[in-house]
């Protein structure tokens, strides 16, 4: 029986451990903390990610716990609609709910080890599912593969109220964006981003919320209403880091998945879903093929798609957070679709 050590017990790591054949592999998960994240966020599950959830046997429970995305409006900072789109079949799932479901799907035979991992474990295969700051990536791919710090701060949170009428969607202002979408249990998931020199670590959430309220003062009333209800205990404030571009995700004895392989900005809402697809793809190949062939095939299947998404997400970030080019961007968006004034703007 081959030993597989999974570094990281988040979405990618739990999904991999849940899908690997326990009759063939002796699996150990290393995770820093035993408890779930204290702050909930909502994750978009596109149809491909839902196929991975189905393979893991938890799609019905994820759908029951989640919320369906309806139409998604792209707005200017005042709330006027540039474009109205649809996200058919996409559901939003709380990160905490998803982690609970994945954790329950992990076989009892999988060993758990808690605490920080300071050096590369010894095993036939080490799977780096340890996030954008991956120890496995740095140890095997070298120090040049360290995560890259962006100039952007991201805040994400949940408020215990439904989405305000005619306020849902993503608002692109001058050098800042704000999103409002449905969350499970009739709540609202919101997010904001802009350039900031806060951090990169130890960011005071209450202070970041104060800065955010000041930055978005004078924006659409829907934004003001959400920020008025946002509380530090239900909010994350983090600088955005990304993984560097990689040409392959597997080397002898090591493999990367999730943010460790292709950590991207959150603007396309694909990070969690691609981590699930990574895990199921890798596990199915390891379950059915010799290890070397499985790793090579996994890398070939996953690199191009996820690196394109990583690059596209970065491009979307630059477009959404345009500062000096904002008037040109808004003019082009105005030509792309009929511009509608939001009732929430009150004009």
C-alpha cells in the first residue's frame, strides 16, 4: 500500500483524501488547525465543480445547503446597470458547509495530523494542497515559486439579511469594486476590493471596515446598507496573493493542487471549484494508473485550463479596479449593453 501525505486540509486536501482508494493508499492529512474557519464566505460552484462534488457523493447535500445564483448585474459605482447576465446552474455554498461535507466524506482510515508543517514530509507521494503560500511548492519547485503579493486588499463577509431589492450584482467604481450576492439561509454575501497598503499580515478587520465604509461613501445605497450591517466577526480582510505561473504541477514524489498550483485573484469565482476538479482528477488517475503516468497525465490535463483562468482572473482584476482608465472602461461597457438606472439609486 502506497503512502500519500496530503499537506493542507482545506477544500483540495479533503477532496483528494476523500476520493483516493483506501484499499490502495495509506493517506495522512496534515492541517494546521482542527477547527473550521471562524468567518463564513460563499463559494461559487460552477457545473464542472458540481460534477466533482457529485463524484465525491456530496452534491445533493451541497445543493441543499447552498443558494442558487440568479441574474448577475454588472453596475457602475452608483448602481446603474451596464450588463445583465445569467449564471445558469451555478450555486453558492458556504465555505464552512463545504468543508464539513468534505470532512465527513473522508474515510475513517485516513490519518490526521494537526499543527504547522515546517519541512517536506517523507512519503511515496506528497500532495501540496497547502494554499497559495505552499511549503510543498517552495520546497520542490524552488524559492522562485514563492507567492506574489498584489497591491489589492479584499474584504469578504456575510450579513444576516437577504440581498436588498435591486442591489445584487458587482459594482465597478474608480479603482474599487463591490459585490452583493445571495448566500445560504436567506443571507447576503458581500465582497470589496481596492488598492491598499494595509498588511500584508495582521490586518485589523474593524479598521479595514472603517476604511471601506469611507471609500464607498457616496456609492449606491445598496452598498451603504450592506456595509452598515457588516461586522468584524463576520468579515475577512486580507491582501490578495497569487501563485506564480507554473508549467507543470507534478514532479517526482510531489504534486500540487488547488491554490498551491494556481492561486488566483477571486474575480472569476473559480478558485474553489478548480481545486475540487484538481482533487477528483488527480485521485481518479492515481486510483487507476501507475503513479508516474497518473502524475504526468494530471499535470497535462490541468495546467493549461487553470493557468488560463489564473491569467484571466488577473486581467479581470485590472479591468474591474481600473483607476485612471475608468472613464474609458465605463464608456466601452456602456456601449456593450443597454444602461439601466437602478431603483436603489433613487434618481
